[in-house]
């Protein structure tokens, strides 16, 4: 399994980066255009949500296709599918068709990304749609809880704290001129990566991309803005009330962003996170579910941003089991901090992670996501072999040291969702101190 030899990277004269990954055994082609354009890059709070708004408007009309219906009629004609997604870090436009329509797929994607336009009527319609999207999100208590977790974790960084859409007030404040200015600032070839995955004639596809995307003017490449180093909130206990006696909890600790450290440091954190709370042999799963039956689901995860990030421990249990659950969590954390990890679990997790990355190369969509993610976040692609090599350098002592660095109570956030009083929540949080 030599992934490095499976793809080729071409940089066009206008700065656009093109990734080619042929898969001869399938009959489709998947083309994705990723743009560094998200809330990360908003200069201030009033620019939150513009990138997502622009994504919606891109499908209004184009130079060749005068209406939204014409765009999707074309998709049906070539037997494909298309969509887009905006995250805090960027916007991804994609199209997938039978390989025989590769030329038409490139042309349509180009039209949506670079040749889109909108009327005042389109603008107002999409604003209404996005407000509905935002309202839909806020009807889901779990979505609201997860959003509040991130909002509580950081201080005075709306680019990290607010949802991709922005809140209603942000959506209402966006004007059509804001969209135009954002598009001019971020939609340029130097700020973009295109991946072509599947069955295709490399010479023909490359030529078509050069004749479309390649003719756009070179622009300025966006870099991740660096926010204040002390961007974490202090010790916080938050309660989101509802009528459920089954209490969801999230306990999180400041970590770091991927731009702040070498990849080795991030790999160490990933090993710690997997030993702590990923899978049926993790410390938390064994302590909370298998041994005591305290939870149905529990574990840990990391949320890393370019600068700043955090590690979360999560789960849910009956309110009467919360105290015992929190004491178990405290015990698991302290054991890793004091005694480190066992050789068996350390070796098992490293081997597991070495193999897991190859699962990212199963489908055109996952391959594209992996390769684009590497280039957009790090500026270079590390293959599974590269990660495996670096992971082999990690020592057991580094896991213990990482646990000691991460699990510090002075900036811990403890969040609850359910029928629990603030007084009870404060009492439970004290167990973890």
C-alpha cells in the first residue's frame, strides 16, 4: 500500500494546485474545488457567515446557465450529482459524474465556482433559506449544546465560537456588496486546491482545467490568522436545561492548534485520545460502560483549529449516576497522568492508527477529503506511510507528559444538558478538581 505513488500534484501558472488520483477500476470521476474561505478568515464578527452565504448563491445562476434550474438540469443530463459545503476553514464545491462526461463536469464546476452571479431576488431568497437553516439547527438541543460547548471554550474569538451560518443577526446584516467583496478576496486560484479522483484521461482533464480554472487571474493566498494565545476561557460550569433525567455531559480541556506545533506533537495527542476514549478497549469505555454499566455511549475526541484547540470527554447517564461517573472519569485521568499508559495498549493503538488511515483511501470522496485536507491545513501531503514513520518515533513517556499538559483543571470546562440544577452541576464539577 504505497499511497505516495498513487497521486500527482501539479501547480498551474496562476497558482492553482491540482491533485490527480486515477482509479481505473471505477466508472466515475469526482472533482472537488476547495477554497480557503470560512469564518476563520472573517476580520470581525460582522463578517461571520458570509462564506456560507456565498456558497448558497453560487448555484443561483452562471454565465452559461441562467437559472438554478438550468444548472441542475445540466447535472441530470450528464448523469451526475453536485453540492457544496462550508466549514469554519473553507468551502468545498464538488461534482461527480460518469467518467465519459469528465469534460462537461469540469466545465460545470468552473461555472459554479468562478462564473456564478445573482440578482437581488436571488439574494433575498437565499437569505430566507439560510435563516430557515439556522432556525432548524436551533430546534435540535444536541446541536445547540455542542455549539455552546465551543462558544464556552473560547473567549472573544467569534470566528471560532459562532456557527458556520452565523446567527440570525449576522445573516440579517449581510448585504449583497459583502458577498461580492468576499468573493473578490477569497475566490482566486492561489487560494484553491482542485482534486480529480476516479477514472479519467489525465492529459484531457488537465488540459480542460487549464482552459477553465487555469485562465483565472492569480491572487493572494490566504493564511490562517493567528488569534490571541490566551484565547481559552477559565474554569466554567455550564448547564443547558431541559426535562430529561438522562444527563449529557462534556468535559473539555485546552490543547493546541495544528499551526502551533509540529505534527509529532499532534500525533502524540491523537494516541492519547485513542487510549483514553476511542473504541471498545479505551480507558473510558472500559471504566464507564463495561465495568459499571454507567453509560450507553462515552468517549473522547479532539477539536483542533489552526490556532487553539481542545480535548473533550463526553457521555450521558442518569442523574443519579452522575457522581459515580465523574469519580470514575477523575480516576481514569489521574491514572494516566501519574502512571502513563501500558505497553500493550500503546503498541495496539499505534498499530491500529497506522492501518486506520488507509481507510481514507476507499472512495473518491474520502480520498479527495484526505488529500485536500492535508494540503489546505498543512501545505503538504503526508501519506499514511509518513504518519506511520513519525508515529514509530513516539515514546510511551510522551503520552504521560501530554496527559499532564492537557488535563489541567484551571481552564477546564464542564457542560451539562438535562434536568440538573446549576448548584448540582457545580458540585459535580468539583469532583474533577
